[in-house]
């Protein structure tokens, strides 16, 4: 877990040295603004901008691709469905018995726009975590006055996903050591019975482990204000990088309609 969420790239790069609070706010503003873009050239420019920032931090495109591997399968389902469900100019049609499946030009365009939006959000958040690290990011959220309960939930969720995965591996190893036989398929009755028993046992072990950890943390002074260490005040360079990231996304948002939004704001 520490290796996966530890800072990556060049530790001494300018992005690694930017104050985590400024970096967090600017990246979140970037994602919020870029998510409202509707033209693919602007979204593509945002992707190239993030790749350039990643290169400055020593992060390769392969690094981003490995991190995005776990996200795109979830968003990919919607991207596949959109061309078949959005009405518009039909570019292809396939007949299956009495049913006809059509692919629309507008659906393909929306799927492409959605994929670029997801790519921007994934790249931006990976850039934030790669140049800040989990500990630095959680400290920044606390300094930004995010409710402590939300910060603790994020910390526990991230940390104990790996603990639960190891617990599942040990339970699977114990079943194989007892000559356990799996079902013939996922829909087999024996498979459902095994999954139910696995989830039940995992829930009970997780509840017991959580209670032990909670009392152990109380014994070590959980919630003691004296244990907190505040971050230093951001320097001028930190503000400069934060403003640069936010202004780039804002510029894309304002210039996207071809200047018409500028005319509306100036009236």
C-alpha cells in the first residue's frame, strides 16, 4: 500500500514542492472546469497539458496508463452503450433476428467526449496523488478544514482495502488446503453459497479487526490536538503554480464557445 500511494517521479520537481493545499484546490478546480467542456479540441488540450505537467514531475505516460487501467473498465461500459442509445444520424446498423441495433454519429461523439472527460479527471487526480502522496494529501485536506470524519474514512478505506484483500487470500488458501472444490460456473448454486459464506466471514473479521484498531488508536492518543502539525504558509511559487493550473482550465472554458462567452460576460 505504501508503495502504491507514495509520491512518484522526481522527488525534487517543482510540482512535488508545491504546497499540497494549493495543489489540491487547483487540481480540483481544474477537474471541475474541464468536466464542463463539450468540445474535443479543448479536452484534448487539457490532456496534453496534464501530460506535460506529469513530464515535469518525472511521470511517464505509461505510469498514467497503469493507474487508469482500474478506472476505465467502469466508465467504459457507458462509453460503449452511448453510440447505441443516443438518437441521431445512423452510421451503421446491425440486424439480429427481429431486432435492429443502430450506431449514431451523435452517440459516438458523446462517447468520445465522455472518454476525454474521464481521461482528464483520472490524469489530474493521479498527478495530484503522485506528486503529493497519501499522507500529504490527507494532511492538506485536514488543513483545508475538511470534516475530520471524512478524512479518516478516506484513510481507513484506502489503507484497509489491502488488508481485506490479504484476508481474502488467506481464506482462499485455507479453503484449498481443505480440498475445497469450486462451482462449475459463477451462476452455480455452490458458487453463490461459497461467496455468501466468504462475505459473511469477511464482514465478521473486519468488524472485529476494526474494533481492535479503534481501541488501539484511542490508547495512542487519537484526537489529541497536540499531535497535529500544521503546514507552513504557501510561498509565492506555490500560489503561482496553483493559479497557472486553474487559469489554464478557466481559459479553455471561456474560449471553448469561440469567444461568444466572452461577449456575454462583457455585456
